[in-house]
C-alpha cells in the first residue's frame, strides 16, 4: 500500500515539475517574443499596471470583486490580477508553440518518439528570423524536408543547423515573400571596384561576394547543364575587368573558352603548355612569397600599396578538372605529365593563398580520382549545383544540402567556412557581354630581369663591386645584388630557395604561412 502511495506521489510530483517547467518555458518564450513586438510590449505594460494597482490599492481591488462569489474564488481572481504580466507572457509563449505544433502536425513532421519539434524561441537578425526548436529529429531529416517545412511554416528557409546543442535546431528564415530570383543577368554594375572582390549572384537577401585575398581558390561543382561554365566565365570576366592576367586551360580544343577569349589572356589547349605555365606560376609564387615576407605584407593589395608597384593578380581557370587530372584509361607514358600537372596545381592550391595567384576549377564528377585531398582541402570557396547523389554533395560541401537544391539552371550553394548559402548565379552571355577592356595588367616578378626592392625597406651596405647585403635581424640573411640597368641602379632578387630541396621549401613556406598569412576563412 505504502509502495503504491509512494509511486503515486512520485508521479504527481513529476507531473507538477513538468508543468512548472512547461510554465517557466512558456513565460520565457513569451518574454522573448514580447521583446520583439511592440504590441506584445504594450500588453505587458497594461498587465503590469494591473499588478501594481493590486499591490498599492489592494482594498479597492478587493471591493471591486463581487462579494456574492465564494471567497476562494475572490482570492483566486485577486491573485490572477496580481500575476497578470506572468500569465500574459505564458499565454503569448503558448500561442507560438500551438501554431508550430499545428504546422508540424499538418506535414506529419515528428520524431521517432512521436513528438513534434518543440518551439524554443525566436529572434530577429535584420530581415532574417531565427527559429529555434528542440527536437530529436536528425538534422539530415530537417534538411531533406526543407520544402515541406517552408510550406508549413510559410517562410523561406535559408539555413538549417544545430543550435547550442545537438537537440536544438536553428532555422534561419525569411518571410515567404523574399524569394531568390530565377534569372539574373550579369550587369557591369555588379563589378566590384576592389581588386580581388568577385560577385557570384543573388541570394534571397543580397548579392554574394567574396574576397580572393581571404579565400583565394574557388571550386565550382555541378552536374552537366547546371551552369558551371556560366559561373566560371562570369568570374573570369570580372577578373579580366579588374586587370588580372588570366590563363584558361581548355583541353577540349577551345570549346569552353572560345576564340573571343584569346584577346584577354592565354587559352591553353596543350598539356605540355599547361605544365610550362603552371611551372612558371609555381616559381612566380615562390618569389612572391619571399618578397611579401621580406616586406612584411600579407597580400597582393598590401604589396602593391606599399611598393607602389603593379604586381598582377593571376587567375587560372579550368572548366573541367577531370580533363586535366583524371588518369583513368591514360597510357602509361602519358601518365607522367598528368602527375606533374597535378603536382603543380596542388602546390599552387597549397601555397598561393595570399600571393594573388588564384585557381578557379570546375568539376562535374567530384570523386577522389579527380579532386585529390591535397587540392580540395586547400580550396576554401566551394560552389555546388544540384546533385542527385548525396556522396557528390558531401565531397564538395561536406553536407548533403546540394541534393535538396531546386532544379533551376544557375541555382547553386555557396560555402565558405560553416556558411552554406543558396543563390542564383548571374547569367553571363559571351555573345553580348564580352567587350573590349583597357586595363593595365601589371607585372610578374619572374618576367622582370631584376626586381627592385624598395630602398627604404632594406638597409643596404654597398661595396666596391656594387654588391650589397640585406641585414635583417631575426630573419634569414638574403643577398641583394645591386646592378646597373640603363643608367639606373636596381636591386635584383636572387632565387630565395636556392639550395633547398622541395621539402625544405615547403616547410619554409608553411612557416611563413603560419607567421604572416594567417587567414580567417570564416570572415569573408
Ligand atoms: N545563371 C543562369 N541563369 C539562367 N540560365 C543559366 C544560368 N547558367 C546556365 N544557364 C543555362 O544552362 C545552360 C547550361 O549551362 P552551362 O553550360 O554553364 O552548364 P555546365 O554545368 O557547364 O554544363 P557542362 O558540364 O555540360 O558543360 C546554359 O546554356 C544556360 O542556358
């Protein structure tokens, strides 16, 4: 008997605790809602007035309650008036929860335990509304139900992620009238004045841009016909207009980058030439890294500002990475050149983060054969079109979001750091949008017979033979030879990596990377 009584009391206690918890949560949600809505705030003001009157004018309030009703009811009414603000907040909180319950019920969105996600509050961030839910439903299921959820909640969901813990799901939403357009033509007004800042297209909220000084390499993946070439050409065009030197690798004999592109840069159709160019760029990169470190600049812009020179930005574009790297079915004697090209590309991806040498690569079938870890891990900007296959999406974005993209030409996901944003890429048309450009492309260090190091940066001690030494405390010593060129004295830079093997070069560069070129991919 005692046992039964104990378990009954225990259940009642648990129920009371649950109810109290529910009440406190309701008040908390109500408070958060009220703080974002002036009408709710007014309501709180009014209920607070009731409460204050109950405290200061208790006798008057009691007199107003009819005496004919039982005393316990009179006291109940008085207490309710006293606690009016808290009850009001609870009711507001509950209203929200009920609405969401109904939404989830309508689409049958519930966990294995049969429970619907529990509304845990919302907040506003500019035009975005963040909704929080407590749920045992896995994030992947939320993502695959995106469209149904949008209909039920009457909003556009732009991001689905975990909140503070795995049970909390955070939806970043926009009112349903904010829609991503289905077609946006490229226009010169989207061209950014700042060198290296490129614009991809339009999201539900804004234009999507990124800065190559922070996120230097770009991967565009998507099934055939998704619009990869169009994005790549639009980025190429922006680089051309900003005065970059561009190399377009096209082993389909100029099908991707047609004749009209030859006036803007080199269209490379032969594997041997591609290797030569990549080799040159690896060398250029080594020079740049060294010079940047010497001058204590972090990127191309800083370098050009500090030296008042015009070192050029360089863009390497390849429409289909597989054409370049996929060795499947390639004859043994040809494999070597494939491997060499892959090696050079990997080196550039790894080491040219801040030197203004940027890689833009398209890929249709992102598998490890084509997209090696070495290359992929060093490409911070990932752009993915719709994939039927989850694995492809995982390889490119690290999540399966690309599977749920709507089937619209030019619709892509953009991912840098933890952000994945859906956008419509600009429609770029070669026939009507290419035109003559007149920009000074600037120089490359490897081209110049001598490199002029700014004199204010380098304490030079000249000897009779016009030889000089750079003395820099705490840094490795480097030689700079002063030579006369057409009556003018210049300092020529010796190969900074002379005598080092490739491992040592890489180690030296990694050290520089960590020391000088610490990039924050999340901050773009
Ligand atoms: N941003 C866009 N807006 C509207 N339509 C687009 C957009 N991008 C591409 N398209 C349409 O889709 C077609 C295919 O685009 P694109 O050639 O870029 O695809 P792709 O992914 O490169 O295909 P493939 O891998 O077969 O070369 C274009 O001819 C164009 O009609």
